[in-house]
C-alpha cells in the first residue's frame, strides 16, 4: 500500500511539474490535493504515523548508536590488524605497500616487446 501511494504521489508530482495544461489545471490539482490532505481520515492517519515515530524514535536512536559503536570498534580492530600484518612499520616507504618499484613493470614490458 505504501509503495502504491508513493508511486501515485510521484506520478502526480511529475504530471504537475511536466504538464502543459497551464495554470488552471495546476490550480485544480492543487485544490484536489489540499482537499485530500485536509480530509479528517487522512489527518487521523498522519497523527497516528507521527505518534508511532515519536514512540519508536528512542529505540531507533539506541540502535543507530549501537551500530555506530560496533562499526567504530570493527574499524579500529581492522586497522590494528593491518598494522600488525605490516609489522608495525609506518614509514610510508614504497616497500610497505608490497608494490613493485615504479618503472619496473614498464621496463619488463619493454624488454618483452
């Protein structure tokens, strides 16, 4: 149901933005949307949705904080592990990367040609 409403809303917005029907049709659409928005049933559902969000927001906040903490700990552990694999060297020299010195690949390719 939510997907259908989003699709309908997107289609309506696209029509309004892309229409060549002019200002009169725009005003008709705007009045229809305003009438629908101000419908008591719609406003009741909006209020219910706001209440659910208000009730669930502390739960969501706690889960996001927990996930952030776990991600930070995981990244810290991965960084320490990588540092240990390199042998604790942090000189930034080319030897630390494990890549061949610059120009070696080109010289090899030229010799094989």
